[in-house]
C-alpha cells in the first residue's frame, strides 16, 4: 500500500520517457478543416490572400496545432508581404515538427525576403543535412532564392 504511489509514478515516468523517442504520426485533417484549407488554397491561387488567411485561420480554429495549416498561413502571409508574420507561422510549424523541410525552406525564403540572407543560409545548410545526398525540392528552392 505504501509503495503504490511510488510504483504509479515510476510507471508513468517510464511510459512518458519511452514515448518521447517515438514521434507521433502526422494527424489527418478534420474534414471541416480540410474543406476550409481547400477553400483557402483556391482563394490564394486566385490572388485573394486576405480571404485565404481567413479560411486558414478558421481551419486552425477547427483543428489547432496542425502543421499543414500553419504552413498554408505562412505562405499566404508571405504573399501579402508580411514576412514577420510568416516567420511566426513557420516557427509554430517547426515547434511541432522540427525537421519539416517545407517549414525550414519557407522560413528561409521569408528570411531572404526580409534581407536576412545569412540566417537563410543556415536554413539551407540544415535542409541539405536533412536531405542527405539527394537534393530535395525545398533545398533547391531556397538555394535559388538565396
């Protein structure tokens, strides 16, 4: 009886520690959020960045913390010339998925647009390390922008 709380705490610590090394698989988009993201992508393609941002923000309200939604928001705010806000969204995505190549490349592109080329080069180096010998598309795009 006296050891029950200690045993429970130890079991919890072991469970948490073992699950830290295994990243959670990407969560699928909620159907409502997916519809809003689709609308936003259409609006962005039509040059309506304001409408796209509204759709992406609504999708984020439906499904908070989804990396793809943050990436879409970042792209839309970059197209509006709001690189600082785009950097915020890219960093939110990187907080959730630190090795997301599209978030790293997008952050680098926003940094180039702000004039922070040296910081963008660091992102390119990181991308090249993640891609390995194969030159991935996000690294190529960032290299071209730099």
